[in-house]
């Protein structure tokens, strides 16, 4: 699957990637390679393959839930770069 320059710019914008103008062509080739690889993976027959929950064939040890010391909001908020109304304040990311 070929990707054009405009699509590379759009993907870079949506994913907040800074792609220099001189690297657009190289990025276009890399994106095309990735999509070609995904198309190859889609050709693999997985009809009789059971989906994995995890690649590890072990179970995790369970532990008892314990109540620990809490009510340390002020100590936690000291670590925040910015706090507002007793919450962490973060920059707006949704327009």
C-alpha cells in the first residue's frame, strides 16, 4: 500500500509527530513498509489458532487486599507540577 506525502503530513499532525520537511520522503517509505508488513500478516491463516490472553503461561500470585495509610493528599500534591482545587492540573489536550 502506497502512502502519499499529504497522508504522511496528516498522520504526523494527528499523532503529534514533528517530521522535518526533508524527512517526509523517508517517513513515507517507512509508513509504506509498515503497512505492507501488516498486509503480509493478514495473509497468515489463523483459523485453528486459539487467541492468547497472555504470552506468559503462568498465573500471578494473588495477594490479600489490605487497608494502608491514606489521607495523604497534601503530600501527594506537593509532587505535582501544578495543582488546582486539590487535583493535579494538566494541560488541555482535547480541542
